[in-house]
C-alpha cells in the first residue's frame, strides 16, 4: 500500500495542512492536530517528499456520524451566543471531532473585546473556547459559494487560500476603469485577481506588438498578428512570406518608430 503526501482542509478560512496518508487519497480523513482530533478533506495530493509529516487516516462511518453531531452542537452554540451578544457579528462556529474545543468566527472592522463572551461560553458549555476575527475577505471565504463580477464563484471560496497584497497601482497599470464598482469584489475590497493576473499582464506587455520588427532564427520579421491563447506570433519576412512562430522565439529589436521606419525603407 503506497503512501501519499496530502493537503488537508479542516476549515475553509485556514491554510491546507500537510499529512501522510496510507492508501488511496480520497474522501474525508481524520488527523490529530494541535486543536485535537479533527475531520478534514483532501484538497491536494503531492509527490512524496523527504520531509516527514504527521499521519492521517481515512474517516469511518462512525467519524462521519460524530462529525454531524458536532456540527449540530456548534450551530446550537452559535445561536446561543448570538442571543447573548446581539450586536456581535458572529459568523460561524465549529467543534473539533473529539469535542474538547469550540471555535467561533466573528467579523468586525475594529478591535473588540470578546473576553466576556468567551467567559460566558465556557461557563455555559464547559468547553475550551477560541474566537477568531475575520476581515472582509475571510468573511466572504467563510460563507462560501459567492459569485464574483465575472459570474463565476469567487476565487477565495473556490481555490484561493492565501490573500495576496493588492494595490490600486495594479489596476492603473492594467488600464482598468478606476470606478470602485469596477475594481472591488463582493467583500468590498480590491479584487484579488488584480494581483495574480498582473504577472500575465506584464508578460503580455513584453510580447512584440503588431507592426514591430523582431529577430528570429528565420531572420528579421515584422509582426502582423498576435494570438494570446496559443502564445504565437503571425509574422512576415522581407520576401513577403507570412508564417507563425512561438512568441518565445522572437526577440524585440528596434522598437522605436524611427528605427521601424528606417528598417522598412532599407531592410537589412
């Protein structure tokens, strides 16, 4: 039976945790964590590495039944806490599989004192309590299944785990409309895709443009078309023959207008 290194998700708002798994990497798993015994889901499968990781095991029917009981109890705790603190924006709650820890998430743009609520919960349920504050992006991620401006599920709920640093400069350089409704997501913050699409934008900007002369293994040619999807260039040589080449085989040269005009008048 082969072993696999897997990335396990315990909560949507938390990074994946690496574990070793003996057997087929599919379905829910159970693992011992600093918070206690938890049930999680495999989100990544990687090649075996030299670095040792803790082991996990496939979840049993009894584990799934117990997990469902913990979810119902966490929902009861969340409802009770909301009644105790009506002005407190409590978002979600969950209980680890061994039942010793309750974790609650709340949303606030400012620092708040949640110690009285923690004390009240500990007295009521006799459990260890942890409260975590969610920012606007983590709040949307915690809710899940939100649709972005593109019409698809938000990246933070579909696959994004760590939030990159995003600034208005990224939108300005990409030539996007600077109206807030055009560059902000459902969380009210700048779109995360502005950051990880920026690298593609830089690569596209570095590509030769239509009308430019470039050096290739076939000689000096002029770009007459660009295909971003296949990353190919449609070029024309000095004899008038038109053909396609991979964009990586073209090197810019003489990109200023005077150089291009001079080249066209007296080609090398």
